[in-house]
């Protein structure tokens, strides 16, 4: 079950997969400075990582409770 959930999360993340350079170029094309775009991209990545970590911990906790 956890592998299915993980595969789903990976598929969702990869479906909108664009390189960091492309995201920065898109941001700069809107007239935003490269530094601001870089910070925004770093925040975006940190948010994704935090959500993935939270989900992994919830999955581990749920798996532990099921085994007891």
C-alpha cells in the first residue's frame, strides 16, 4: 500500500516536472529579479520536501499501528 502511495506522489511530482533553470527563466520573464526567483524556487522545493517527509512519517506511523 505504501509503495502505491509513494509511486502516486512521485508521479504527481514528475507530471509537472520542469528544470530549475526553466522555472527561473519563466519567473524572470515575468520581470522578477533572478535572486527573488531563486529564493522562491528554494522555498518551493523546501515545501515539497516537507510535505513528502510529513507523509512518509504518517505512513510509517500508520504501518506501525497496523502491525500491533
